[in-house]
C-alpha cells in the first residue's frame, strides 16, 4: 500500500531513525541510558496513589462511551480550577476532553484550518505542532525564540512573519524543549498581535505546574479575554500519567466569534465517540486534591535536584552553554560551533548513541534551524544523569580532539 501524499512533509524525528537504531541496539542486548523522551513512568516518577485508587474505583462504571466532550464532573473540575486562577469565563461547555493534549491538537487544528493557511509555531517547538499543521494541509511558519533572552519568543520575528494567510499563533508555555516560562509582557504582546491581525492563539500549557525557583506561570487566556484562545493542558506531566491519556482544551474569547467553530469541534469530538473514560475520572481527583508535584519541584525535590545537577554538569563541559530551565522537564544545551563544527546534529546524536550508548534528541528535530543544540531530559535519577553527562563529556572530548587533528585524506 502507498501512504497518503498528505504525509509527504510530515516529520516526527523524535520517533525516527535514531529511536529505531536504539531499539535495535537494545534487542542486541545493549543497555542504553535514555535521556530522550518526556515519559515519567520509566524513571519511577509514578502517578499519585490516591488518583490510581480513584480510577480503579470508577473502572466498572467507566465501561460505556461518555459524552463526546467528556464527563460532566471532570469538565466542572477543570472549569473550577481555571476559576481559582482568575479565568472566570471558562464554563463546563467551553471544555473538551481528549486522549491527551496530542489528540486535541490534531482535532482543534482539523476543525480550524483551510489548505495553505499559515500557523506561527515557535522554533524550537514540540514537533507535534508542526506535524499536525502540515497534516491539515496548512503551512507551519516558525518564529524564533531567543536564547540570549531566556529563550523567550523574539516578538519582532513573530510580527515579521505574519502574512495575510496567517490564521493562528502557537504558544508553548512552559516550553518544551527550552524550559522557558514566559512573562506577562510577552503574553500581552501575543494578545496584541492576535487582536490586530485577527488571529487565534493556541496555548499549550501542559507543563503549567512544573516550574522552578520563582517562575510564575500565567495563562495566555488571562491576558487576552477579548481574543479567541484555546488553552491546552492535561494529566500527563504534572500528575505523571501520560499512558492514561487525559487532556483537555478550553475555548475562551468572544462567544459569537467562536460559536461556529465550537459546533465543528463538537462534530469532530462525536466522530471519535469519546476520550478514554477511566482516565476522565482521574481529572477531578487530580485537580482538587493535594498537589504532589509541588514536592518534586521545590528545593530538595527530585525534579529540582535533577534539573540543577544536569545543568551544572553539562555547562561544565568546554563549549557547552545552557539556559537553566525555568519550567518543564528538559534542558536544551548549545554546542559552540567554533569548538564543535557539527554538520548534521542527527548524525552527531547517532554517533553518541553508538559510541556511548546514550540517547538524546537532536535540536533540529524540534525545528531549530541550526545543528548546534540537543535536548536532554531531566527525568532520570541523579546517578543516571551523572553517568549520562560523563559519557557525553567523554564523547565531546574525543570530538574536540578530532576537530583539531588533521584527518588523513582518502
Ligand atoms: N504538548 C507538549 C509541549 C508536550 O511536550 C507534550 C508531550 O511531551 C504534549 C503536548 C503531549 O501531551 P499529552 O500526553 O497530553 O498528549
């Protein structure tokens, strides 16, 4: 069978040839250090016990299809959660539940896009956004985030890339892969651009509760109540249950302007019947109860310690610099091109895998335009981070040596 031409330009390198090579190595019996995927479970970061017990309690009653927008109690809990954050306008009917944010990204774009519509997406990005826009027949246009400014979006670049075909801007805050958390003035500028050019804001806030030090998360919708905003979040990260597949999207902005779009989204939601029902029952317990994520991110907490250690060890390697993550679960270090003249970062990561048996993700997989970054996940335990950075340091030392030693010709 031949695949659809719609897939021609769809890339998702995080699960591409490097992961295939890693699987082959594992099948051959090699033990790999995996610092590549943002999955909490393999690192012993488990879902809160009370939430799992609650889901088990509801399991028998969760056999049937639910309302295609999601069960009422979960949507009420989400609406109340946003109300406690000052977003008073989000009601139960403004919320759609899905099988993770991933499904909702595809669904909300499908209901929105026409062929050749342009969507502004951050570079670097979480590449599902670029892939999902491409799949709808739209055109992803990347705006730059500025490493010298804590990886905040370069607002002049955002504005310069708006054309008459631009329909929406994607904001990922806190950001994967950079760990940036955006201040109010950046979000206000996005709102202003949306107002001026009649754009919709897609705000992916899946890491909203994972922040370090004094970083504060502000919902885009909170600074843009007169703009159409889609706010995405879910249980995968802060509640450590990505496999259960529970996420949501909340629609805010002028009701008249969004009425037709909501109907289209309801149609798409009913075409897939409903999201995974047992996981929907976890939402109320998660949002209402004790927030165990706080223990992990405060000083001395596991994620905070791992983030501090990884940053300290990586930046001690000559030619490696890194903006400390203010949120999320990743670092996005830069390899100084003067010291590491990398032509293909994909090959670089493949060589690192094969020589040192450690798996990271190359920066261009996140649509970063230059082959000089990689993403390092901070989820593994301290000993694994130490070992991983030791191997990266040793690989980079050999790379530096090769770069300055003339290679024999032929
Ligand atoms: N959005 C971002 C920015 C992510 O990093 C991820 C997963 O890594 C997702 C969405 C997917 O979340 P979910 O598990 O809810 O589909």
